[in-house]
C-alpha cells in the first residue's frame, strides 16, 4: 500500500496550478501540474483541482501569484479573494505562505497582503538556502524568470514586491513557453538584415524552443498563438510570420526568393533564443554585481522551472557551476524532474514540514 500524504504544498499561479504531496517522513510522494487560466474566473481553479489525480485529504499550505491576474482590480483584492477561495476548496485549516511572516491562516490573509502577494519565488529560494551555503536561484517558468541570490541560510535579494524585483533585475517577464516573440525586438537578423519584428501575437517562446529542440515535454500546456498544431512545421509557420514570411513546402528550393525553408525558421529560432538568453544574462549581471561586494564567481546557479535548460546555458555562459533544484528539493529520483518543474509547490511543503 502506498503511503498517504500528510501535507500538500500548492503553487497557485495565474496560468498553472501545481501541487506537491509529502508523506509522514517528509518525503516527496508525487508532484502534479495542470493549466489554470485564472483570469477567466474561479471556475478554472475548480477545473484545475479536478484535473489533478485524486489523493486522500491532508492539510494544505499555499503560495500564490494568481492574485496578479486581472480577475481582480488589484493585488490586495486578489490575495484576500484567492485565500478565501482556497480555504473553501482545500479546507479551513489551509495556510498561506507569507514570506518573512511565515505561514498564516487563510482567514488572516488581509493582514499580510504585501508578504503573500507573488511570494512563490521566496519559498523556493528559502528552501534552497537550507540546503546550500550559497547559490543563485534561476527559476524560469512558462511566463517569468526569478533570479534570487541566497547565502548563510537567508535570501540576499534586494527586492520583495514585483516592482522592486523588476527594478533589481530579480524578476524578468520572460518565460520558456508563453512569452510573445515580439518581446525580443526590435529586430532579429534574417537573410542578411536586421528585420523588425511584427508587433503581433503570432508566435511564442514555446515555438522558439520547439524549433531549437530544447522545449521539454509538458512545458507547453496552453494553445499556440493561432490555436494550431504544436509541430515543427506549425511553429515554423508562426515564427516566420514575425518577420513577414511564410513557410514553403518541404521541396522548396532554398534559393527561392519568396517562401522560407524549415531550416531558415530553425535558424531564426536560434537567434530568438539567443536574444532571450542575452536578456537573462543582463539581469544576472545586474544581480551578481550588486553592492556591497557582488557575488563570488564560484557561487552556483540553481536551475528550476520548465525553462531551466536556459538556466543551465546561463550558468555556462557566466562560467558558474550549475545545480538542479529538483535534486536538492526532492532528494533524487523519481520526482526530481517534476520537483524542479514545480519548485515553489515543493518548497512551500518542505518549509511547512520542517517548520
């Protein structure tokens, strides 16, 4: 008989719902994720919960970023409403992660707005800080990337709110799947010229990384920009629209002036991926060079999220060691990969269990 969960950790985002289950020894039993387009309404939260495998009931601890969606007029309203909705669905004893304020009752969320709002990054970095003497968390999800330094069992980041972290280079609205390619403008090189990108939602980073071969299975849970297929050809067609081109047939003569080949689309994807990596590299440089003395070059980057393949490339580019958050949080197989994909859910459960 499989052990029953004694604690659930949840990460309630604006686009995905993630859940981690721990057993009585604090071991990770399983990790699950489902799409949750919360901006459409709380019915999407119900659908996402129902989509997860059914497990025996257990207390829940939650971290959130879903309050940021435009379902609510402001973050404060979102925190209070989402905390109440989660308590109604997960149980009245549900606790909410409030960063430096610890875990608070869902009913007390109104008194901890500023520390609850979008604090999932804090949970992940805090859990890692208990396992490593120092590190730089690079957590790239489908939509955003967090770059969070930690040392001596505490976070050394300069910002806490989204606004502060954006200014400090610690939050970049740039992800592995849902980011519009037009964000990497104003131009990308194509056929010997810097071509301006069309300011349209024609393609996303999922198309880019599918064409480069780097997109992990299960990283792209939302419809494509055109609602079409998620094949190499369909991604190529969407990406080429960004530079005003169309994909030709497989038998296309590469010298043909009008249509483009699949290889040209793949080359364009490589350039877009490089533009994304440069953006991350600039943010990392901002973080590691912060006063008083910056961060030593031997401090490792710890990759998390479905886009951690770019965190690994970033570490290589910066000449830093690379570690995977999943191995640190899950203690090894079989759930290490899923734990890295859903690091905040695992982290908040670990913090609550140890706490």
